[in-house]
């Protein structure tokens, strides 16, 4: 199956990496909003998810599939060869529009490449739904889209990997 989707013309000048997930392997992760823990996980991933103009629900579903199947947990031989399901891991997803900061001019980042909040929220929810379909709702926690959050991450390794839908091929 060819997952290649051409870059929309309106974002071509900004590059076209599409939906981006910064995946951190963790021993634990939690997100606090207004002093209360909104979501937490033990062993698994904390994912910072960025959505760009022109992204689609297909992009979000594809990236959820890639996240669930990412093999970065050690097998019996100590090699990174196991995925979330293999280790009973969970995922905490945090919306992160700042992944699309453009810092090419000056010292103040621009976020013109990030999707509008309404569109980003819809695709964030599509990504989360894809994870929940694969792992079950109990193994997927979230922050609150658009909220000011404090994120506690115990990065394991450390292992941090960027996934994006630009890896779909075609180039």
C-alpha cells in the first residue's frame, strides 16, 4: 500500500513534514492542569504531537499506527526490538504546536506553519482515537488540548524519536 500524500501547495514553501510526534520512551509520565493530574502513564511513551497546516485524518491515523508499532523497548537480548503491546506499555499524548516553530528569522519563533487550533484539535483527537483503537482506552492518557500544562517525563534511556508523516515515501 502506498501511503504517500503529496504536500499541499499552501504549505510547500514551509516544507511539508506533516503531522509530527516527538516520542519519548518513559518509565513514567504525567500531565498536570490547574494543579490536578489530568493523565498519567507508567512504562511506555510520552508523545508530544504537533499538527501542521494541510494535515489530514489519514496522516493522524498513519502516525498513530507508526507510534504503536515503534520498536524501542529491549528484548531478552537487550536489543530495541519490542513495541508497546509487547511490553504492555501505555501512551500519554500532549498537544504541542510549538513543534512547528519557525526560528529562521530573529529570536521570536513564528508558528504560522502550525494548523489552526480547531483543525489541530480535530487531528489530535483522530491521533488519540487511532491509539485507543489499537491499545484500548485504558492505555492512552491525554492532556487537554490548548491548556497550559505541566508535563513530568521520566525519559528512559534516554530514548527520544521523532516520527512524522513525511516518512510515508514518495521522495
